[in-house]
C-alpha cells in the first residue's frame, strides 16, 4: 500500500532534520519523548513575539485583544480536534503531568478512606505518583490492572477489579514504553457501569490517533503539545463540564477569580477557574498551529504511514540475533522497545548516538513495566511521520554495529 | 607509579587512537580487565547514584593504601570505571584526595560521552574521593 505521505516534502518543514550529530546525519527516533517542530510552528512562535506579545484577557488595548483572540482561537482548534462539546472544557495546562496533578489534587475532596482507585500496570510515573499521593491523603486504596507478556492489559482482571467501591480509573491511551494501544472504549464503558470516573492519559496517543472525546464519553483526557509538533510547556486537560465545575481550583491567583475580598473569593467560570496566572500564551497559540499542521497532513495518512514504518522496522530488527522486542500487542503505535541478549541498553544507546541515531534508553519513566519483564531498561526507537524507511535501515545497521562492538 | 604518572600513561595510550570507535573499543577492552568487586559487596549501599547503568564500588585498605574493586551491568560504564580505578587504586588516601582529574578530559572521555553519562563519571570520581576521605580520617 502506498501511504498518502510525501515524506521528503514533509521533511523540508523540519529544519532540525538537516543537522548532523557526531559528524553524521541525524536520525531522530526519540519521537515518543518529544516530536520535532516544523517551520510553520516555529514561524508562529516568532510571529507571536514579533507582532502579538501582550498579556491576555484583561487588556483593553489592541495588542492584548489580538493576543487573547489568538489564544482563544487555539483553544477552539483543540476543541475541534478532539470533538469536545464546549471550548471551556479545554483547560490549557503546562502539560500532561500538570493536567493529571490538577485532577488528582481535586479528587481529594471526593474520596474517602476505603474507596478504590484503579491504575494500569503500564503507566508512566506521571500517571502513578499523583494518584499514590492522592491515596495517601485520602486513605483510598490503589489497585493495579495487570498486563500480560505481550504488554496488553488483562481486561478480565480489570472487570473483576471494578466494584461498588471503585471511584476512579486512570490509564494511558497508549503506553509510552511499549506502544500498546489500550482498549479505552471498553475501559470507560465498564467504569461508568460502576459509576466510576475515568481519566485517560493521551500523551502518547496524541501524535498517532485522533480521538472523538464526546463519542468516547471519557471524564478526563490529557495530552501535551510537544508530542504533536508543538512547543514544550503547554498541554491540555479535557474534563466534562460537570466534573470541572465540581472540582476545586488547583492553584490560586490572578485570572481564576470572579471577586476577591479578604473575607471571601469567588472563582471565575470555566476554563479560567483552572488557569491561574499569566498562561503560556505563545505556547498555547503555537499548540493550535501544531494541530493545524498535523491535521493538514491528516491523521489517517499519518497512521497508515507509521504502520508501514513499524512493520518494516520490526521485521528488520527481528533479523538481528538475540533481538527481543518488548510490547507485541495486536494494536500498537510506531514504538519499538527492545534489548539484545547480553548487552545493556545503555551501551547500545551510547554507540547509536555516536552513529547519529537518537533513541531513548532506560526505564522510560515506567519502572513497573521493567520490573514485570525483570530488565533494567530497554532501547526505545519511536517513529514519526517524518521518518523514512532509509532511516530504519540506518537504525538496523547501527544496532548491528553496536552489537559487534559490544559482544 | 604515582597517580599523575598513571594518568599520563593512560593519556598516552588514548592518544594513539584516531577515532571514537577505537577509543570505545579500547575502553571496552579495559572494562574486561576491571578488578571485579566480590558478589557480597554488590549491595544497594555500594551503588553509585547518578549513572543510568548500575555501578558498584568497594574500597578496602591494604596497609596504608586504598584498593578499589568495582563492577557495572553496562560494558562501556565498566570501561570508564576501570580507567578511574587504574588511576586511583593502590594509592594512599591522601594522594587520591589531592589528585586532579583533568586526564578525563584529555582522553576525550567527558567530551565524547553523553551528558547523562558524563554526570555518572563525575559521580564515580566523587565516590572514589569520598572513600579516600573516609579512610584518611580512619588513618588519622
């Protein structure tokens, strides 16, 4: 199948892909950590500081109004992208970690000792630690949905864990360490049958899968702009209106208030209630530009092309002697976590770097997964729509070279 | 040999190589000659923090000299710690405390290693010196 992606033309949009690392052309395969930035987004950031820079929402002057319009237009872009019912259900945060902490903090008011909250076994630390802290504060019990050898959640166990005491379920849409796409429709539906709320961490799904949040009917969904060709330091918390109204504010400050006296403060309406202080205005606007950029290419075309990259890379890597791939779920994104028998992942990563190939090594902030497989970590190559088949070949050749040096 | 003499010897050896691959291959070879720590000392207390791979170091006083043994689960890291131990082991604690570590830059280790590993290297040097300080206190 010929995917509808003109990768050479797309690569022209990314200035960084032209640079060299250690005297070799950069092969950037650390896209799950952060995506690269196209010139359309870079131009947007430059334009903001050259033509638009002003504080938003309260100024009567033209610049402030134009900056406010651009910021709110970005919120609408995000709303449209995720098919969210109301723009005020889009809370702009500093990123996924901030989004999760905001919800975890707010749920302190709703939980009591003995309530149960469920977490999947394949979470990033950012979707574990805030809930552990919540459990410590409230006396709620944290239970783990197990995974199998392929890196898939054991759904039967999930259904058995759900009960009258379950108040909240949190799970990633896609695992950062394994690439597994989790069955979030089923997770949400089953949790709702027990009146439990669900938060889905969509950080790793964002660059690969366009989600209809109304159809999904999830209570909270989080992601970060830097995973979708946007800047760091900006991201989204989607929350259903009823939940966002019920949750207490996370941070106090300017912007999030209606009226302040020393006796009592009333809070602003959504989304401002959760957006205290001057936000990352430029980041928000560039976030919108990044989604526009990706939508212009099209998520279906991106998914089809990345599936080809994944299939080719998997096939080629498996030809290497001693190769073990972790995460072989039936449905996965273009992420390959692997080790070569007898070689530490860090050694491979170091040699790959010398050869200009950027991958990630270590536990990928998902230590429970590494404990499950009883390994210190993996090498993770993660592919984006701007990677090429030729780059996959460079990866494979470089891994072979590392292997011959290290064994 | 003094620490300075050993360091000069190491710098000489590394100056023979033209490219990074040869340096790394040599480092890996040196890793294989590392005086290995006894399994009993491979405890969490002996792990050096700040390295992405695990590094264990043990120090023992042999008369008035400090002898290091170590191990790592990553082979390149093992090479780095082997180089450090070759420079510092079997020396008087005070000499280890006083030794400078410029040779690490001179053999292109710090320059050629990633930031995370460079930090690991700094942590390794710090740990060896901390052992020396502890044993020097004992000797006093």
